[in-house]
DNA sequence: ACCTGAACACCGTTCAAGT
DNA sequence: ACCTGAACACCGTTCAAGT
């Protein structure tokens, strides 16, 4: 099935390069994704990659788009969106994004930061907007919220991925915090244990925070409150 | 006032290096902050910097800490924290962070991603925790929320800073979006104008979203609701 | 069409040496 | 104590050349 050249060598395809790049990023971080390193991994000259990608930037774009495509696969086709309350639909969409991002944490910073007019990006945007419009938001507000929600989700994962802990093991950190002057840092000392622990896999917690914010926004903007949103017709202006 | 060596040359100090590095980052992005470039800017050999910083990583840490120090200066001493409702106090703290981050957007990704046990970091943490504890959160919850809030704030600015727009001017983007098949992308087409505009300086909007989320969390966790939080004594367990 | 080879202007960092 | 100089193993990218 793979294309082969006459001397038995596998041909290089953009998709194969992106796959390899994602694997490299997952294994050793985005910093390891280097034109030269990647070429070596693919048994090819560095400059070979420049036939398929105009620049490294373009390769990074393709990697980001790879994640968007994965998200789309998880989210399923448009018709898949269940008829439940919009909060759940929104949560499901954000959860799908979160799942993919967590699988490729070092690539997360690249997602939704380049402007994505790719097919996958547009389809994901369409789904987000559909849910928010159904929730009663105007196109403008839906856009702002969709953008915020998507970026916040990536940020939640990305920030955690970029985290480097310089000061070694948690026990030493806790001890240092506990030893602080209690009159100057009463709250820090009190929370030394919590502060020294890494915060666990709770992007979920962060997502809930974002969702709660959106819900509060929704309550402020729309006259009704869930459940049973009024019958907002698909394209016509709101009810008379 | 500046230290000088006998041949009339300014002596290199860590603070001077960090200042210069921040200026460089603000002017040309974090990517321009290079040991060699920075050394050139300071009229010094690249290796001179290695006397003051063990590695580039350590220099980046120092830059991040520079921002934390600026935040602390804006936030003022602990006693400055007004007696108002905790939402406002929290908003003020996050606003201060946002202000500083917006002044150095390209450095934002570095803030709160290395573990900060520096003086500035600890003092900022103390303030955050104090506000959240007064709001009725337990030390553990206060820690989680403080972390989330701080990271989200930096993420809001950082993601925007990392944004690279590849597809040129907004008009062309809008046209492309409007030209999409309307049966496949009804919501995108509908929101073409909103989607093609860059989203303006509304980290403020994002902050409100975060705050709304925290308030919702607070309402869920504490039996009372603002204003007039119960007299939570400073260190003793909650009221009988 | 697809890939190689040599070359250029950059990186961070080490190690020995100067003052 | 504070800085220089030469060197090493890396970068992304261009340009001419091979098949």
C-alpha cells in the first residue's frame, strides 16, 4: 500500500513526516523536533524535508492540524451531537479536545495559536458554534466564547506541559515552605502540603471552571435559564 | 551608583542582564533572547554571561521572576489589600498580574511554569491564598484555585502572544469563511465577520470568565453566600 | 518529481586561559 | 572575581547538483 520508489526505499510523504514528528514530540518533547533530527529518524537528508514542507513553521502547523484531526475523529460527525442540554454537549466537545491534547502535551501550545482554516479546524469550530448558538448566544458572543473555551482548554494542558520543576522533590519543597516565617507567610505555611504537591491530572477541574464561567455568562446574556432552551430556529432571527 | 571596573567599563550584574533580556524579548520576541545576542547587546563575550547564570534556563527563570517582582510592586504590600468583598480583591490581584503580563507578552509563558519559590512568588501566593481563605475556601481548595487562576491568567496572555497569523489579512479570511458551503458550515458562515476579526484586547473578558468560574465554585463549596463572609479566624478551625 | 551535498550564519556550552 | 578565545556539537535554510 505504501508508495515505493524503484530502489525499494519507502517514499517520504508529508503524513509520514508529521506522524514521526508527533511521535518524537511525545517521546522527547517539542524541543527534540528538529529538522535534522527528524530527517535522521526518517533515514533521509535534512533537506529532503524541505521538499514537502516549505519551512519548519509549516511542519509545526501540520503537527497542530494533526491534533485537530484527531479531535474531530473523537467528536464524531455533526449528526453525532446528542440532543441533550447544551452544557453537556459543550463539555463533551471540550473533553474531546482535552483528551487529545493530553495525549500530546508538548504539542498543545501549537493548537489554536496559528489561525486554523484547515478542514479539521473549521469543522470543530462549526460544532462549537452550533452548540453555543443553540444555547442562545449571538454569533458574536458564540465566537468569543468558543475561542476562549478552545484556547483555555489548550492552555490548561499546555501550561502544565511547559512546567519544569527545578527544585527537585516535593518533600524538600514542603519542608522549605513549612519553614517560612509564619507571621509573614501564614497562608503559605498553612497550605504547604497542598502547595508542594503537583496538582494531579485535574485539567478536568480547570475545564469545570471554564464551563462554570460560560454558564454564568449564559445566564447573564439570555432571558431564559436551562433546561429546555426555547426553539431557536436554525438561521432565522430569535423568536418574535 | 553603578559599579565600575578600573578601566571605566560598566560591570555586568545579573539584574542588568535580566533587564536587557526583558527589553529584547519585548522588542523582538522571546526567540530573540539568545545568549550570544544578549552578550552582543551588552558589549560582552557570550561566555561572560555564564559567570552570572549557570545556563540559559537559569536566565529564563530570572526573567520570569522579574515579572513576578513587577506584579508584586503593583499589588502593593499585604496591608494594602482593601477590606472589600473577596471577589474584588481577587479580581484586583489577577488584574495586576494581567497588566504586567500584557507588558511582556512573550515572557508570559515562562511565568508560573517553573516552580517558584522565590521571594516574589511566595509573597504573591500568600496574597492569593489570603483572599481565597477569607472567601471560605479550605487551604487545599484555595491552593488549587489560586494555581488555576494564576495559570489561566498567564495562559490568557501567553496564548495570545504565541498566536501567529499565517493567512494574512482579516478581509481575505472573512471572504474565505463566507464562501464556505453553507449547508456544511452554517454557523461558521454566519459568524464569518466575528471569526475573522482578531479578538481584541479582551483578556479582561477571559478574566471575567475565570472569576465567574471561581465564584460558582465558591457558591458550591461554602454554605453562605456573599457579602459579609463569616468571621473566619486567621488560623483556627472554622466556627463551631 | 524527489532527494543529496556542501556551505552559511546561527545556536548553547565546555574548558583553558587571561587580568 | 570576572571576563576572553578557541573549540565542539548542534541548529534552520539556501543553492546547485544529482537521478
